[in-house]
């Protein structure tokens, strides 16, 4: 499920979490990369009218093909944060995403909240999903979305050691709640989108026809407004992010 995204702003329009106070002092630029937690990116500072569409919790037989159809018809690439258990159930739809040139990120093997888990358990959850996605033809994932949006220093350290960037969001229509119409969600996205924004939707078991209809409305509308919809990976390349060596506070 999605988390509230109204965190503090910093570095222009980027919201990032990394390690700051360890109990012994601030970790600075000289710290070894292996000990640094993953960076959390909620948006990317840029003056370009670019934004990223992202989808969590899939793939599923019902919703993933519908989302892919809309994206393909509009010649748009997006990032799908896949869950290992769902990919194992429906590998053909994960492979359709890959064939269509979509970016595949990790959402954990069992969609486990990582906060409060041991390093060993976090690594098992993360590595099991990477192995699963790679087995079905995806490139080794380097983007991770936290189930529930929850983590702690332990989880971020493991993710950092494994080479992940954690991707949050700046626009959340909360489609998983099933209480908003497609029109309401589309209007929310159009009102709150800004250059470098990351939009979160779902193509998993908690999705609905309202999600599909909202995406069908949003994609052409944003393109008409001059936005280029890209993968998260491309968005990171288009923006200017601080390096993973900077001491930035952990939140959550």
C-alpha cells in the first residue's frame, strides 16, 4: 500500500533520505560507500517538463495488460515496481512489460515492510526479488520502492550496500483506496504535477478500473500540457541529484 508523501522538501524539489546521525557523529563524504544507506528520491530537480509514471504491486492478469495497452498506444515508457510473488504467478505479463521497453524496479519478493527487520531478513527479501525478476528476463533491478513506504537505518543500509536507489513519489492519487473516481484522480495529478515529479499508481491486486481510466486520461492530458513522460531511470538522468555521499537525515 502507498504511504503519505508529504515529507520535508530539500535540494530544490528532491526529497532524499540517507544517513546523518549515527549516535557517534555525522557521516561525511569520506565514509565508505558500503556503509552508506540508500538514497530516497521523491522527485527530481529539473527545469524540464518531464515526469515519471510508476506502478506498484503487479504484475496481474487483469490490470497490467490494460495499463500496458494505454502506455503503448501513447508511446510512453513507465516504471513498474514488481512484487516477486506476483511475477511468479504471472511471468508472462512481466515479460510483456520488458518487451515493451518498460523499466522494472523492485517492490520486494513478498511485499514486506522493511522497517524493524534484521539485516539478514531485509537482504533475503530484497535479493529474492532481484533473483526472481532476473530469472524472468528483467535486468538486475537497481530501483526499489518500499512497501508501505516504511524503512529504517538498517533497511536503508542493506539497500545501499546492494546498490539500490529507493524511489518515493511526489504525486499520490491513492488509487488503492478505491474511494476516488477516475476523474478525481486525474484532476489531482494534473493539479499537483511539477517538473521532475514522480506519480504513483498500482497495477496489482489492489488496482481497479478507476486506475485504468485515470491513466488513460492523464497520459494524453499531460502530453498536451508539454510534459514528457519517462521512466524513473531517465528522470534521474535528466535531473541533478546530490551524490550518495552527502550526510542527509533519515526520516520515518
